[in-house]
C-alpha cells in the first residue's frame, strides 16, 4: 500500500480512534469506583462488572493500536513524505515531537490499562486491599496520557502553523488550543475529549488533501503538454 493510499485512510482511522475511546471511557467506564471508595466496594463492583471491565481494556487497546499507525503516518505527512516522494521539506523537529507525543499518549494509557488489568485480577482473587491501592493509583494515573496528548497536539499544531504539509491554519490553531487545555488543571480532561475529536478531523483533512493531490497529479499526467513530452 502506497503512502498516498494510506493518507486516504487517515479519516476513517481517526474516526475509529474517536469512537473506540468514547465507547471505552464513556460507555464502558462511566460508573467505575472513585478513588476514595473502600477496597470491599472496589471488589464488589469489579466482580459484578468483570466482563465490562475486560471489554473496556480491549476496546481502548484497539484504539491505541490504531493510534500508533496514525501518528506514524502523520509524522510523514508533516515532514512532507506522505505521497511517496522524497520531499522531506518539513521541520523534522516538530514532526518528531508530534510523533513522540502520540507515543507518550499511547504509553500513558497503556500504563493505566495495566493497572486496570491488575485490579481486575486482584478483585477476582478477592484481594481487597490490593484492589483498593490499584484503584487509587489508577484513578490518579492521568499525567502520562495528558502530557502525551498535550505534546502531540501542540507539536502538530505548531508544525501546521509553520506551513508544513499544506494543511489549513485553523487546524493548527485548534491543535494548539487542545494542547493548552490538556495542561489546564481542572479542565484538562476536556482536552482529551477535544483531542480525540481533533484527531478524527485532522485525519479527514489529511485524507482530503491526499485525494486533491492525486487529482492534481492525474490531471498533470493527462495534460496535452505531458502527453506531447
């Protein structure tokens, strides 16, 4: 599959990431015990909702797997190699920072997921004290993925504002706003919601740009000047 064809899939991939994260956090994880509940309450909840908690782990895990492919290709888009040509005219520092931020986001959520799996197993074995500790740590493990999303959005936004990849400036400004909200304390989780939406929108913009580029190349190849040469 060529780089141009992969670009055309960025919209559906971004939308899939958004949908999976919404399902994982809002639908499957909406009623989880808070950080200050007792170990017995954590034990009772997890044993009553074990299938739901495992489903959440797998749904969010699938979103993170797609995110790895998404940020890998987006790095190429920002550098200027998204169409198979060895252009490489973009700022590699910002493109690499975008990629690193996306991977930090993935690692941060994977760390939280590891704690969730350990908690599920602890409650399954009726280790209420361990489950209580894991629940407290898991409910306060947001630093990693908030930081990752902030770096990813800020670096991507800055790269777009710098004129990389020919993407619209409003998309760059939106990324900067998302990054700032992610480190804005009490409203930082709003940054995650907006970040997931922004990822989907960015994917569709990249896909549209790839289609326009393909049409332009096709028109150039069939022009009288190109045929005559």
